[in-house]
C-alpha cells in the first residue's frame, strides 16, 4: 500500500495504535524499563509516519488534530518522567562520585600519617 492509498480508517487506526504505544511507554517508564521504551518508540514512530505521510481530506483533519493533541499530551507526560529519572540518576552519580572522592581523600590522609 502506498502512502496515497491510506484510508481514513487506516490512518485513525495507526494513530490510535501510536496513542496506545505512548501509554505503554509511560507504563514502562514507571517501571524503569528504558530499553523497552526505545523499542516501543520505534514502533510508535512507524505508525505515526504511516498515518501522517499521506495527504488527508479536510474532513479528516479534526480527528487527526485531536489524536495529535492526545499524543503530544502523552509525550509531555513521558518527557517529564524521563527528566525525573535522568535527574535522579545524575543525583545518584554525584553522590557516588562524592563518596569515592571522600574515600580517596581518607586513604590519602592515611598514607601520609
């Protein structure tokens, strides 16, 4: 099927699948399953490209707009979860680094005494 052959029903089904995958990504983020999120993102991207690359009728634009709004909202939620996880990882990394620096300083003091 070429991009021009996509029907309104096909387009909406692909957008609904992208929305479902976005929700699945949020669920996976809640569990810290980052590798799984990457795979779901590849699938979601494929559905979105398939749905949006073909021209659409004027009557489809409102439904597509609503689906895209929902996708953007879900994506914002996911981005916030990713940022929070990244910030937490950065905090843990800094705490680990500071602990190592303190241990090294302690060892260095022990060597000079």
